[in-house]
C-alpha cells in the first residue's frame, strides 16, 4: 500500500475530517484502492428476474440455460436485498473518552462503525447500530437502503460519551431484540468485569449469531508509560488516586495483558472473533480483519 | 567533634535540596483523566506501602550523601578510645616518639587545691612517660628559665626523662603558642621515629592557647594524636568584677595606661591564686595571680602598654564557673594616630601659647604641629593636614580662600582662635571670607555706630545661660549676637563649653564642616588656664574628636553634652574616683551602639584625664573561652592514669565518610532503577 493510501487510513489524519460520512468514505475508498484481491465482489447479491438482452450488456450475465430453452438472449438480474443483517454495537461510555494523543477511543470506534456501515450498505447488506453505556442510547434496526446509511451516520456523528458501562445488562437487552441470525460487531474497550463481558457475548453465540469483538484501547492503556508522580481521575466515576505510575507500570501491564489473553482464549473457545485494536493503528487493519471474517460468513 | 575546615559546614544547607525536591514533587503532580481506575487501584493498594518506603529510603539516602560529602570536606575529627581505627596502629608494636609540651609560664605558678600547677603538670608528664604503652623516644618542650627561650630535650631513657621533668621550673613569661607551634614544627615534623602523640599540658582557661593554634597543630601533624591536658579543675563561684577604671584611654599614644579592676568575692569561701587576665583584641596580654578572701573587695592594678594605634577592644577576666558572662568586664582603649595640625598665624604675631596647649611638655607627641605664616604658604598644602587652626589672624589672603573652602567642603575641620583685638567687624569679615556670608553689623545698645565689643568684652558682660544653648547677655539672647557672625541659618551652635559661667568654646556645625570657635585667645588664659591639668587633655580631646571620623558622630549627637566639667579648684580628689553627677551619654565609637557610660574627669595634681567605663554587656563582643574539643581535665591526681588510659585522640574520618558515600551511591542507584 502506498504511503498516500496509508495516510488515507491513518486515524490521526482521518479524525481531522469533520463529516462522518466523509470519514467513512475516505476510509473505505482508501482501503479498497489499496486492496489487490478484493473480497468485495461476488457476495450478498441474489437472483431476481430475467430481462431481454440489449447490446452493450455484459455477455457474462447472459443466462445460457434460458437461451438453450427459448433460443433468446436473456440477462440474469440480481436481487438487491441481502440476507446479511449486521448489528454494530458501540460502547459510548465515558471511559471511551480517554486519549493519550489526539484521537479518543470513541472517535476511533465511531470511525470504524461509520466505515463498516458504509461498506455494508454499499454491499447491499442491512446494517443497524446500537449505542450504549449504562443503558441503550440509540437503537437503529438494520436496513440496507442507501438513505439508511445517512441516518446511521448522522446518529454516529451525534454520539457523545457519558456515564458508566453496563455491558452485561445492555447486551442481554439487545439480544432479546434480535430474532434473526445476524452478524454482531461489538466495539468497546471492555473495561468491565471480564467474566461478565465474556458471558454476555457468549449469549449471542448461543443464539446462533456471528460475533466479532473489536476491543479498542489507547496505547497508554496497554503500555502505561507514565513517568512522574501522577494523579489519575476516573472518567466514569470521577474517583481520584495518587500514585507513582512508573513504579506500578510493570504490574499494570502484566494485569492488562492477562485480561487481553483471557478475552482471546475465552472468545476463541466459543468461536467468537476477537481482536484488539489500539487507537494508533491504521483503519485498514480493522477493515481487513472485518472482511476476512465476513468472507468466512459467505 | 572538631572540624579542620569548619567553614565547609555551611554546605550542610545543600542537604535540604533532596527534601525540597521531594516536597515539590509531592505538590506538583501530573494529572491524568483515565478510563478506569479499577486495575490501578488494585495494584496501588499492593504497592503503595512499598513505594512510600522506597521513596523515604531514597530521600534519606540522598540527603545523607550530601550531608556526608559536606562533612567529609569539613574534615571532622572524632574522639575515640578504640585504637584499632588509628592510622598509626600498624606502628604500635614498633618504637614511636612522643612530645610533651609543659606550660611553665606564669600561670603555672598558681596553686590549686591539688598543689602548684607546674607540679601537677610535671606529675602528669611523669605518668605519661612511665606508661608502659608509651614506648619510645620522648621530647620534652618547655621554657628555659635561663635563656627565656623554648627548650627541647630528647631521650628514651625514662630515668633521665624524670630528671629532666624535675628540672623544669616556673617562669614569669607568657607561653606564646605561635612560637611553640613554630618551634615544634621546625624540630619535630621530621623525627626519626614516627611522632605518635603530642601532649600539651596547660591550664587551658588561663593560657593563650586558641583554636587556631590547635588547627595549626593539626595541619602540621596530621597523623599525630593531639592530647591537651588541663592539670586541674577548680570551681570558683560568685567572684565578680565590680568595675574597671582606665585612665587616659583615649589619648595615651604610648607609655602605660593604668587599669584598676575592682574585684569582689561574694561568696563565703576563700579563693587563692585567682588568675586575673586582661585580654586585648581577644588575646591574653596580661596576667596576675591574687588571693581573694570571703566577701573581700580588692583593687587589682595593671599597667597596659599598647603600641598599636586604633581602637582596642579589651576585657578583664576572672575565673567564675557559674556564669560565664559575669566574669568579664569589657572596655575599650583608643590609641590615636598622630594628628597633623597646621597653625596659621599673622607674621605680626609670634606668640604661640596655643602650641603649648596642643603640645605640652608632657604630651605623648599626639599632635604633629606645623606653624606657618599665612603670608608664606602655597594653596596646595591644606589637604595634608587633619585640621587647620587660624590662630589670631587679622587678615586672610584672598588667593587661599578657594583652597580653604574646598578643604571645608571635603568635611575637614578648622578651628578659629580670634585675635585679642578681634571685634565683630573682623569676625564678620572672617565669616564672609569663609562662608561667603555678608554679615549684617547689628547695632548693639549703648554702643555707637562704629563701636563693637570684642569677644572678651562680650564675655566680661553679665551673661547668663542655660544648658539648651540659650545664652543671654543683658537679657538679650546671645544667639542674636552670634547671628551677627553667622546669619546663615544653616550654621548652628552645636555645643558650648563654659568656664565660670562664661562661654569658652563654641562649636558650629555647617552643612559640611565643623568649626570650633574659642571665645577668647589663649593669651587671656595663659597665666591661669593653659597649664591647668584639664585644659590640655580636654583640648586634645576636642581636637582629636574634631578630626577623627568618629568625632563627627560625637558632635552630631545632641545627647552629648559636656556637663559639669570641673576646673581648677573643683576637681574631685583622687579618692572620689566616681561621681554620679558625671554620668553622661557616651559617643558612638566604631560599631558600638550608643551606650551609657561614666565619663569622669579627675585630677590629683599629677594625673589627669578621662576615664571611660563601658558596661560589660556589649553583645557584639563574644569571647568564647571554650575552644577545645578534646582535652583531658584532671580533677584529682589519681585521675591521671584513668584519663590517659582512655587514650583519647582525634581521628580524621573523612575517608570513611567518603567510603560510606560510595556505598550509599550504589544503594541509591539500585533503588532508583527499580
């Protein structure tokens, strides 16, 4: 991928764009240009009807079986609807507000959500979005119309981080509302009791949904590279704590790694796709990861 | 603990740096809004105690490092009984050399409850020599009675050593420690056998041995133990100096200054062989020994000889174990410099009674006077003199006026002594010349237009006065008369000296200068005043004060009034040395504050002068007698062995401190890296 395209997918550059649609478009197009063997073609379109051949139509679309029966050229047209129903579940709790650089976790997550929505709808898939913190804030059911995309992007754009997370309760609520088998894309920092998080996501799996977990963290949340005496203020509870960060760094990094490993193992055991993304990572990695998963779904 | 480089201890302030940094860090925190404190909290709880402990540990170590480095540079010496630390320990089995300095100066003549000090000192020396641990060559240093020089005797034969000790006698000399140090530095720094120990046996509170002497000792003999032994300890209580009287402290230039110390024993105990010392500029210069019975009051006389010019801070000291501050009586003696005085006269006048006043036959060449005719001088010579006296001039050459004005502008003083025929016109003229004052001749009643009183005529009139500078003549303020001479309001009368209720000397103060103006010439007083004992020292004092920088302060100070100055038959007799009426405020001298003192003029037909008794509580003089850190004080003869066996010696521990610093640095780096 050329450097220019890389720039298109650089979170720091993308975040400078004001319009969420533009962001999504930028990400997706930048991504697609760079892709050599695109998995974009050949899925999510089904046969709809035949129509007479007109000069100029691609020959590969001529239905030869009909030609054999009727000795007339008919073109095979495809249904624009899709069976894939995707739910993007986005954590918008106050903890997502954290940033050690220029881009918050929420901005990163929002851009991913927007880009995925754009991609899904462009592929004629149905996409819905649910934003939550303690409770569900927005719940947009999946649709595949182009106008729906505008709506989703508008909602994403309006999302503001606030309050605590309650993943367990919220996911249980969401799961009860999804009846058809769907693709669940769960975007969160997963800062809650890991066992509860795992349990609630596992419930989706039990309901036969395909689940992709995108674990978003800030690089500092992983590396904890603070040097001086530091006062930490909890973004969700406003609680304060004074510590010598460099003294506890080693143990903190160990704890976080342990939690990430736990997520990895537990999700893998339950056929849930899990991946950790830090906000300094380029968006193409996220999209590539999604498309690979999507390809598996067929 | 003693320090070779005491001044380095100021560096201890640096040890506060880690504490300051610690405190700054405590209040200067990095604030981070973080997504969740869940994990930090858990870890912090576990780590907090360890972190705090480590932090405090690091702080202590860092402070200690700076502290120890500073101490190492100050080069401390500690007292130790443990010889295993000794640098010379490896030599303990081999032969060594020892030096014993026995102070057989005048102080050693004193008796204590244990006997004569010299005998105790010899006894101590004998114990040192006969101590089996002290094996080697001994050097005995004392003053030779015959030659009055320091004597060094050396032998390793203990029998001869004891004989040598017995031959040491007391002298009437003072032990000059500077000479002693030079002497032993010259003779003992390169001994054949290593010099293990120097014993100094001296009554420390009576001898001149000072801290700087000890420091010099240490510098010259770095690897030698230095033990100072005080041969007795005696408690003397309730002995006080009532007063000290100093004659002619301000004007004696050479010769002797008699000092009388009145001491009193307020206790019911008899004290024998009390040491009375006079310290001049912190140095013990005079000593005497006296007995003082219970409740006895005694006058002890000293004759001070001070040749160095300038102000000398002195005190009389007696031993008193109860109150350190109570046994010193401070005073000061000023040995003035020669003052150059230029006396200008008219060629017509050749009578120099004035010179007699300034340089009487029995004076100590206080003033160097130069007499020149006013018509025979260049305008460049004024600045060479401390003061100029215009003696009975009738005219003043115009070409000298500018030089004289400049001389006055520079703050110099001059004295005007009018001519016997001086009258107001002449004086007006004089002031016009000097101050550019166009004096108005004022009509005085009963006088025709061109008739004026001479000064002497004025004085002979009925003049009344009071002390506040208000002088009346025939019910008219004489100030008004004086205005004739000094219509410039900036010229004020500073003080007036009276003789038989008549103004005798007026002091004027101008913006820049001081003029002493005698109301008469000395011819009038030549027969009856000039040789009176008071006039000469008084005039000398006035002139001296007028010239010296200090004098300006003296004269500026309105509190200073010369009250009750006794003339002729009014002198108190010798016995009444103190008269309450004579108390005045004394002037600022050097950096002393204005302090009350007794100012006495007295005469017994032979002696005359001013006595100044400054009070003893002069806070800025701090004579600390406790200058030794490592000395043995012998209370009983039997104690000698015990005290010496304790083998107290000083050890320089800088190197150990630096080892410790190195160790601490390693620990610090390990802790800090964690």
